[in-house]
């Protein structure tokens, strides 16, 4: 983040406003990206556990976003060979809806950030891939 602050030439006061908005964008992106891979990590581990012993596993469902929950439920349905086609369709529709909501939230978060930036700062963040 220090590199981003320097590239934006943002004062410490400006950065206090900018940084949380960037973090929100990154958080939403991680959730969207994770949903594309069934909330798995390295080696396709369905429990989302890292390779090292004692590593944390996936957060409990109460801490998950709707997108993460929908992705997990679809993956569980896929893992069960007896899942009926209509159940797969319903879980797929739920995932698509949650992903659409997350994309709308991402667009809003990007707009909120864009509103407080100078033209130069916006251009920098576009080159960094944080803004479209």
C-alpha cells in the first residue's frame, strides 16, 4: 500500500480517506475471485486449508459473504454425485445472483473512490488495475 500512496502522491491526511476505499475494492475483488474457484486454495483443497499443518481453514458460514456461501453451496452440490439437476440449477442461479450483487458493489466502491481522486490519481489507479 505504501507504493500506491507514493504513486498517488497522497498526503497522510488524503491517504486516511483513500486507503479504506482501496481496501474495500480489494476485499470485494478477492471474494469475487474466490467464488470463481470454489473457495479453494492451493492443491485444490476443498476445505480451504493451506498445506502447512495447523493452518486456518475456511471461515465459518456466519463470517462468509453471500457470494462465498453460494459458491460453497454450489461446490458441495457438485461434490455430491446424487445432486439432482434442479438443485444444481438453483445453486448456480444463487451463485450468479450473488456474483452480480458483488459486481454491483465493486462498481459502487470504485465510483466512491473515484469521487475523491484527482485526475492524476485516478489515472494511476487505472494503471494499477484498481479502477476501470
